[in-house]
C-alpha cells in the first residue's frame, strides 16, 4: 500500500513569490491535514480537508491556503512568501471514519527554503 | 485549546539504557494521546497510541500508559538501541465533535543513543 506522497521534496523560492505543494493521501483516506514544522515553533496545524471541504484551520495568515480534490489529493499554496515561511511542510492523511479514524499517517514532507 | 508539554532534551543514552520521556497535557473534550517519531530527513511515523484512560500503547519495545488522573502519557523503553536515535513527539487529538483530527504536538525530544 503506497504511503502519503508529497511533492516536491525540496524547493527554493525568493521573497514575494508563491508556492504550491502537493499531497497524495493513502488510497481510501478521505481526510488530509497540513502541518508546518520549524525549529522555533515546532509542529503547527495549518488546516484539514475532508470531502473537498476545509473542516479546520489553524492560526495562520490568509497567505496560506489549500484545497482538496475529488480524488482526495490536496494542495496547499503560500502566496507572497516571507523568510519566516521557510519550513518543512508535512501532509498527513487519515481514514476519517471507523476504527483508527483519528490516526494520521504522515508524508516525508516538502522542505521550503525562502531566500 | 489543548497543550502538550514534553521533556525537551536532548537526551543522550548508552545502548541498553532505560528511556523515559515525560509528556503531560491539558485538554478539553475527550483527548487521545499519541507518540510519533521522526528519523533524520524523514516525516513523522506513528509509534504508539492510546484510546481511553489506562490504555497502554506499545510498539517496538516502547510503551506508554494513558493516565487520565495525571493527564500524562510518558514514553518508556527498557533497553534502547542505536537505531532508536530520533526525535520523539508527544501529541494529542481532541475527538469531541467527531470531526476534529487536529493534532497538538509537544516540542519534541531529541534522543541520541551511543554504542
């Protein structure tokens, strides 16, 4: 069974640019969540999608957005990049129903560097 | 909201030593605790979890018991190996409402095991 796949794994952008990150969940998983990991703030919740709807959102500015497609694949977008957006962005998927519904399986992450 | 406090480390042990990483939390609703592990350059992997009070989660020699009265979920292993060197994260999800899969993480504990 394929795991959670995130692309790209590494990318470098400059301030003011925008970036789109992609996440393909485990087959059959309908919930996709995004987290930002930085040395200073640790792991912080960005948002969660289920059936193409955003169900939960963390405390991030509106520059951070996401969406989920009908096949459960998800993308997140960060516009007008700032140096502080440099981080590892982790995607996680879960069944969202039944036994083990709240168990998240994480991808390897997309490491974004903003110069 | 929920908060998780864990021993920050770093923790350095010799092979076969006993490991304890403390984790306590404050939460509303019906929290479920987890331990995740992150190896260098990788995403997070679920190590173990508990669902209800006094549940003991176990995996790969690691154990943790969900103590509701002390709001704790301490991680233990009787004999660590060099391959256990990683960052360990205590996390909590709030199951109230049935649709919230947001994880709140501790800051992480870096464990280094020397041969």
